[in-house]
C-alpha cells in the first residue's frame, strides 16, 4: 500500500454541505481498492460503553493524475461526528486516525484514541451560496467596446466604431450604457441569464479600473439614471446584473488621494493608503521604488488600505447603494489583495441587506481561504479556463489529461462552491478563446464543456460571433461587430452558440448527480452525468484530427459534424435519456 499518498485534511476533507449534512473526503494512491468510513457521535461511548463507528462505504468520485478521491456524506443525528477510515489495498488493510495510520481500528493504545472529529454542525457556520447562480449563464461586457447608442458628447477623441488600427489600450470608441439597453433583446435571445459589466464608474481610462468617483457613472457611459434603467429593464427580461467593484486600488483623482497629495500626513485620509515616503508624488509611472503601494507597480492606481475601518465602511456603503438599485452580484477586482477583515465585514453587512447577493472574487490561483463561507461566494475559475484551453491548444494532451485537470479544479472547493464557480473560457484579461484554440470547431467544443460542467459559466461579449484578439495591446477588447451581426454574417455560429448555451438548462437536471468519465489516451472526450432519477446526459467531443465512431444509444439533443455514428474531427454529440 502506498501510504505516502493517503491524505485527509479535517478542515477541507470534512465539511458542512448544508445544515444537516457533512461531506467527508479522503485522497489515496491509485492502488487502493476500497475505503470505508467509520463514524458516530463522539459521546455514544460515554458511561462505560465502548465507542463504535457506523460503517459508510466511500465512493471513488474523482481520478486525479496521481491519486483517487473518495467521498461519502453523513447526516449526524446530534450534529457532531467522530470518525476514522479503513483503507483497503487488495488483502491489506490500514486504518487512518488523526495521529496517523494503524494496523487495526482501535487506534494507538493509550489514554485517548486520536479520532478525527467534526465538533458541531452550527447552521451559522455552513457555507451558503446563492442557489440561483448555479443556473445563470453570464454575458460579460466591456462597455466601451460593446455598443454605442445616440450622439456621443465627449471631450475625448472617439474613434469610428470598429476601426482596427485604434484597438489599443488607451483609445475610446464610445460604447455606453444606452447601447447595452438597446441590445438587451439581442442578449436575452442568446439564452444567457445575467450581465457582468466591467467598471462603469467615473474614470479617465477606457477600462475604468482606476476609479475617480465610486458614486457616479462615468459620463462617457451615461448617468446613474441610465444605470437604474438598465437594471430595471434587464430584470424585466429575467436578466441578473453584476457590477465590478474596484476596492483594492483607486485612481489618482479619487477625492481621498487628492486630499493626501495636497495635505500629506496631515490629511485625514492619509491612512487610507500605504504611503512610505514623504515625497511619494515625485517619481515616474512605476512604484517599484516603494514610495507607495499600488496595483502592480502602476502609479496611477494607488492601493487602498482595506484594513482601515473607515475605508471598509466607505466601500460597504458604496455596495449598499448598488444593492438599493437592484444589483444582483458584485465582482471584486484583485480580490485576493483585499484584506480578509474587510471581506468578512462586507459579507456580513451586505448579506443582511440582500441574502442572495452573489459575491465574486477575482483570484487567479487556488482560493479556498476566501471560500470558507464568510467571504466570497465564488471566484473566477482560472483553473477551469486553463484546463479546457490547454487541452484544445496542446494536441499532445489526451482526454485523460483533460479529466485529471477538470477533476483537480473541482476537488479544490466545497461541493456547494463548485455549483457557483465563475467558469469561463476567456475575458478582458487574457487572449480570446478562439484566438488561442485557433478554430471555431474547437471553440464550440470548449463551450460545450463549459455548459455541461458545474458552475456559473461566463461568456465574453462577441464570443458568439467568433470575435478574436490577443491580450497584447488590449486587442482582446475589440468592438462588437454589429454590422456583421445585422447582415447575417455570423448567423451560423450564433445559431450553434444558442443551441450550446441551451445545454446549460438541460444540465440543471444533472447538477446534483455524478459524473463518469470514459477517459482514454486519445483525444475523444467522453463523459456522462447521471442523476437520482436515472437520467443520463452523455457528451462526446472529437478533438482529434480523424473521424471516430461513437455509440448513439440515446436521443441526440445536440450534435455537430455527426453523421450516423460517425463523429468527424471537431464534432460534438450530446445525448440524453
């Protein structure tokens, strides 16, 4: 038995799924053939009785590259749990307790047997997420490049819509909120359920991540009344709205920063920032000299001190104002650099106002410390993006590699978190998906995976038309091609896109079920979802260069490049019974 591969973390490996249920997980090597959990209330052995655990057979729920993940659920009668594991490798058995592996189920001889314990299932400690987010497909909009409506009155140089040579980080095309309102019918028609807008508050850049005034919509985009109208009309169509909160840093014209520049240490806002030099405003556009902290080393985005109670209260009030307008979700930019103290206070106060508010953190790495139920509901799932994109880009990867990567991404977090993870294929910070995978066939296959995996998927505007672009010089933020859409140029891909997005609604019947992979050492991706009603959702993706034969033994709900049982290169087949 490979004892070195056996791992159990009593914090992430035994957690509350809801107010009655605990999920228990164990990771082992691939030599293990069975795992049993022995669990009971810790006090049943008092008053002279011998403590004995009830047996629960654990199921292997995921195969990772070097290990198996075993899982079961327990409903403790008295809200407490004491437990240990029986691990089987052929004829060999070992028993895992908190103090290590033992040869029998009695643990180490001594005064106290070191069982694992879950102390008490307190309802207030359960990680609760907004269930509605499990079924929403988001549509991300970069406002300056989405749609321009009406006469643009601007002191800025507004480029002709779609002019390619100007598609740079510092140019404006005049997209506005009125343009988004005008296109709500189009957006709804795609089958999505929510809009995520990158920052819209007053700034002097097209990306608006250097906010000057958090209380006012940027006049280049419209007004606060326009925002209110957008929210009301979107809600009238059944669309959710999520705004971008830039609370890690601000712009140089933010009132508190201007006061500090004017008054230095005498400013009452001095401690709203991290200033390390008396001459902090003297220097170039980089803060590598350490005179003050900023986002990255960008001097025009000074970092806010979110440890400061006044800063916390100011931005929590900003969020409450957005909630009063009807906002359904808030995405926190650079969400891993904001203080945990701020996030905990923020969640408590905002959820008291709107319990089902969706709180999303921008974090590019493993994010469990922020997803324990007292900070964010979800994070931008870059592990998912990398798993799917890497498979499509690297033709040497097999379907087994994709399985390992996706299973790993879902093994990081609690089950309820997995249901609302903000899954995506691209966004404003990375190369567009079609640019990376280099074909519409591969893009549509990626979208199929996106819609048939747990999570709250996001589509970057223009993906439905195959809009391309590299992150370099912000060419991944090109203007939406409305003339091409209106002329029917993209009808075929948009039609396929809508059919694939519709799979998310079908998948909702399976989101609480189990996945079964039919992984192989080739590039035919094949997996199934089974629910408690005996229904099966089956997905085939042929990512190889050759045609393959697949088993069509259920009704086909979506297919592309499928002829009988022959699935051509780039083809998709989704079956359901």
